């Protein structure tokens, strides 16, 4: 039942993609650098972090965009047909068509992988990165370790296996195409030539993505301005009020770092 006192969110705008696919998004105008939120694996743009960041950016007058990848949320397509490469292309398409000027990418979980790939694809457009429980290379480092012997056989035989979903009622389909495509987009096995500020937040009680993953990401980045914040009692979502306040504060510090005094100013 909808709370009648809460105004309904306006319908998202649509960005046409290949074929008949469309990417749903919400964009708020504001000053530069803009902020783009990249959600996680099977998450959508209505999550608490996306909404909290949008409200914070509006209060600050900062441009902000949130969107759903192909097969996620309000966007078209079947989730099981998605891959890391396809979702990265969605992020780059949003960056190209919906935003203007430099952007700070905020990536949650899988979005932390997508933000790196998008920054490598558009280094001239990305001013900074903020990862929240970033999960780069999870198709290679995490999913295979969690499959039973029978599930591995099913994945090889059927091309898909359905895993229990700790964050929802429906099982999550994991396809052979997702795993194979992920192996072509790994980022933790090489040096990442990105000269931009990076902030990484990770909960030390994250049961989905080890906090050490953020350390690995920091090590392969060539950027010198990289800071990691470990939250001792934090879980994977980092969506408690204190977590959201921390996220906004870290983003604020990152954005404030782009403000330079004018020549001749005291």
C-alpha cells in the first residue's frame, strides 16, 4: 500500500540503447562536477544509497544521475542476458548522453567494478571515483568459490545456475556468459592507469565481498590520491543512517577538493 502523504516518484526518463532496449534514469540538474551513481548486481536505482545521495546533491546544488542497467529495475531487458561488458556499456552511454562535464562516479558493490571500467573508457570525463563495498572481478574471485560441485556441473551443462538470494525472495540466475564475459574485464590483475582521486568505503563485516578487495583495488591503481575507510561494524550494504551520512561526507570532501581558489583571491 502506498503512503498517500508521500508524493509518487515521477516516471524515469528513457535512454534508447541497441535494438529496442532502453535505460531508465533520473537526472537532477546542478553544478559541476556531477555525480553518477552506479548500482550493484541485481540492485536498482531506488535503493537507499542512491536516494540519499540524490537528496544530498539536490541540497548542495550538485548535478546527479541514477539509472538502472539493462535487465535491472525499470530498464528493459532480461537480467539473465546481462554481462559486465553490457552493463559497462550502459554506464558509458549514460555518461555520454545524460551528463555534461566532469563526473564523480559512485559505485556500489558491482558498481565499483563498473565505475573503474567506465573511467578507463572515458578518462577525460571522470573526475573521481567513490567505491562502496566495491566488488571488482567478483565473477572470477567470488562466485566460483561459492558454487557447489553440483552447481558447477549445472552451470557447465545448462549455461545457468540459480543461487539463493540473501537480499530477496527470488534466486539469482548466474550464467556462463556472465562468468566468461567477466573474465574479459578483470581489473585487479593489472595496473590501472587512472590519475584521479579515489575513495573506497568497505565494511569489515561484509559477508558478500571481503574488505580486502578494496585494498587490492587501491594497490593496482596508479593514482596517488587514494583513501580507504574501513567500517569495523559495517556490512555489505552500508545503508544504515550513519553509513549514509559517512558516504555523503566522503563525497562532499571529494567534491570540495575540486574547488580551486581564483587567481588573486586570498
